[in-house]
C-alpha cells in the first residue's frame, strides 16, 4: 500500500493487522475503506459480493479473477507487487547440490497438474536457478528498502 501511496500521490493511514481474518472482517464491516490481501483468502468474500476487488498487484490478471484489472492497467504504470516463495539453503551448501535441487524444483513447477492446482490459488510458479533467484532477492531487498525509506516507517 505504501508503494501505491507513493506512486499515486495519495494519503492513506496504515492500520496494521495480524492476518487476513481480522482484516477481512473489518473491511466487510466498513471499519476500513481499502486493504491489500491475497487472492486466496479474499476470493470467497469477493465471490459472495461482500467485497469488490479493485485490482490485482501482479503484472498479470489473476486467473481466478479474470475481470479484475492489474494495478498497472488501473493507472499506476509498471506496478508489480507479488508474494513469493523460494527454497533457501544454509551458507556453504555445495553449489552442485543447490543446482540439482533447483533444477528438480523448476521441473516440478512445470508439471501441468501442479500448474493447474497452483493457478486456482492465484500462484504463478516460475522456478529458476540459484543465481537468478539471488539477483531477484537483491533487487527485492533494494526495492522494499526504498519503499520503507520513502514511507518514513520506523521501529519504535
């Protein structure tokens, strides 16, 4: 939401939540006006007509919400924020092992049955090698570091 605030030049008040259930309860009840949540936990309320999805934050529309535009389509060009998961190893794991396991994970993520199951959950599984993932992590760290600095957030 901080990125949207910065990119759109709007003011919003941050209200922290411990998870989706409390967030969705307050959003449905009208105690808050807008929120970011994941497709999986929000979809039942969207489908029931309790919530209206304004946009999805990735670069592609969610397969489970095909009529909901991306934030970029809705007017904030280049916006792309997604949740990601990755396999991490302790420092010192042999490169051959990491490469082999990465290749196996990438191959599994290309299986049509797994792709179909993940797609229903709104997951875009891509896989990759350790170097590409490492670069992704560095870029993500820089991007969110800048967002935190712009927001003025502090640990108090």
